[in-house]
């Protein structure tokens, strides 16, 4: 793949991008009454993760980069909470929750490593 922007080279951004696809597919089967509720919130949250990673790579200082990576991490936690609520509301199965949880943990761990690397510069 021919990358034009720095964020496209980040493995964590690639995983975040996959997470967005998973969330969109998962929430597509939520009740229509949730279109402007949990469905919208989860989709925005997932997109926020990859967006903050991209924005962080455009910042000049390590401190600014780390700030955006922290915001991406926070969005991971928010998405995890929404996934748990989706399970509670029986919009998703335990297996679907486990799959999303695993992907969120992968992304959040990689974001933390990236953030720590920027702060230690």
C-alpha cells in the first residue's frame, strides 16, 4: 500500500480503522429506535479513536501528540462502556461483546504504548 500520510503507517491506526468497520456492521442490526442513540454514539466514538490518532500525528510537539493519543484512549474506554450497555440491553450477544472487547483492548494497549513513547522523548 502506498501511504501518503504518517498516520496511515501506524499499525494502531490500521487496527482502529478495522474497529470502525466492526462497529458499523454490529450497530447496523440495532433497533431503529437506537439510530440516534446508542448506534450513533458508538459509531462516533469508534471514528473518534482513529481520528485522534490521525490528528496526533500532525502535531509538532511530543506533548501535543500524546494529548491526542490520550483522547483516542479515552474514546476506547467510552466505546467499551457502550458495548457493555449494548450487551445489557441485549442488542448484542456475549460472543459479539467478547470480539469487540478484544479489539478495543488491542487498540487501547497500542495507543498507550504510542502515548508513552511520545512522552518519553
